């Protein structure tokens, strides 16, 4: 079993940005990914509880790996059998690709397991959801989302290593998972929004701004490539093809690219677009906020969901700080569907009659080229 069980940082980023594009969609998009937070805030259907038998299955797999002395990076899917839970994992993966694009798993006994076994169980579960990937050029496989005391205002600091607020963004993988080991004393709420619904609202309010989303913005690499590497790379936020809208959005990194003298300043039109996009995503009608419990795993598609976080305050004392483990996953391609395509643009509302057919199907409520020698920065 010589093949690596995970993608390198570059492999994963190129996989994520391999987004086909047929042309801008100028009709409202309908489908399960076009949800609205106001319709889901009291909807428990996106919470999947993990039962005692499934916990025992995870514990047996962890014990087997420990017994063989395998390091986390050596563990393949075959080394971590989940004969019952694997079927649910396949459904969860499909929900990320073909459904609303997010869910929460609840009930992992992280306090009993401890951090190390929790991390291994999380990794093993991830192997049944997709293919994990490194989160930076150094090859880190699980990101530790906690306050490291770094200065949030420094242009190269990753915001997830601070206790500050994090603006809406996407990570550089098909999906991101966050396992909660410990919560904060106050704050640290997760905030998510459907990028499909944000697009629809932007189209309704300011159709003149939509086409700019299909043109590249410079993305600040923030020293991820190291000395001598490129300081920015061009990334178009939106790609539309085969009935699907895929969005990579990272306003902080789009905006901070201006600090480099060789990067053109954002125009007033571009600033207006970024400001309005975030205003729509933050609106009570579209945003969905949630608190984590220890043992929760939040899973998000980075193609159809943008995510953010409120600032937080930790409990004093070692071992009591808010601590999440981040996992990046590449997922199987979307399922081919007979008959009606998965994305059907709505004929309601304003839009060009020449718009391309197809788009993601709503329940209301590319790319950096694969041949590019550089890869985008790790998550914020």
C-alpha cells in the first residue's frame, strides 16, 4: 500500500480549482444548495447524531491502528475499517456534493477519548468521506484552530491562529471539516451562508456586478510560498458549468493583495461588489449561525458555502482554550443524474434569455489553471 492516503497541498489546491466554466449564469439558481439561513435556523435535519454502536466501531478502528504503531499520515482507508458507519459517511459525502453542502455530526466523545485519539478517529472518518489533504506547503494534515497569541493585524498572520473575527471565505479543498475539542468561554460562533443564495440575491439587486465575479481577482498568497515565490495569484471567484455554480470567495485575501506594489488597486466598482457580497452573506435572511458542542464535526462544501466566525474569549488556564481540528477533503465528483440536471436556472425574476442552461436545483429557505506552477495560500 505505497500510494499516499492523502493529497499534497498543491495536488489538493489544483483539484479544487479545476472548475469547468461555460459562461456566466444570469438567471436565479434553484436547488438544495440554494438554502437560506432564516429557513433553517430551527431545522435539526442537518444534524446527524453518531450512535453508541458507531462510536464503538470508531474505537475499535483506533485501537487497531494504535496496535500496529501507525502514524496518522500512514493510515489508509483500509487500515481504518468502519463497516457500518462507512455507509452513512457515503451519504454525508453525497450531501456535500449534491445536496445543501453542509451538515453537522454530533456525539463524538472527545473528552473521554482525549485529543490524540480524537484526532485519529477524525482522520479515519475523513478517509471514508473523501481524500484528506495537506493544509499548507509544510504538509500539515490537521489544522489546529486556536488562539496562538499572534497579532491579527499582521498581513501574513492566519486569522484562525487568533481569537479575532474571521470574515466570510472558502478554504482550498472541496470540503472542510471542523471537529470541536473545546469551546470558548464566550463567542466563537460559526456563521455560514449559501454562496448560491448570495449569488441569487446579488443578481436580483445588482445584476451589473455579477459578471465581475467570473473574472480573476488577485489573491494574496501571504508568504505561503516562502521567500522568492509569487506574492499573489489570479483566481476568478465564480465558475459555472454543467448545471453547477462553484464559488471561491476570500474577501480578506482579495483586498490585502493591494499591499503589493505590483498589484493594481481595486476599483470602486470592485470594492462595491465585495462590500455588497459580504453584506448579503451577513444578512439575517441568508446567514445561519451555530454554536459548536464538544464532539461536533461541522462539514462544509467550499464550492457552495462560505463560512465565517465571530471573535471569542477563552477561559484562562492551559488546556481550557477553544480548540478545533480542521480537516480538508477532496470529494468524489458529482453524481451523474438522469433526466433533469442537478442545476436548473429558475425562469422567475430578471435575467438574460441567452443565459446558459442549467445551475444548482433550490429549495429556497477555472480557475487558477491546473498547469499553474504555484498554488494558493492555506486557509485563513
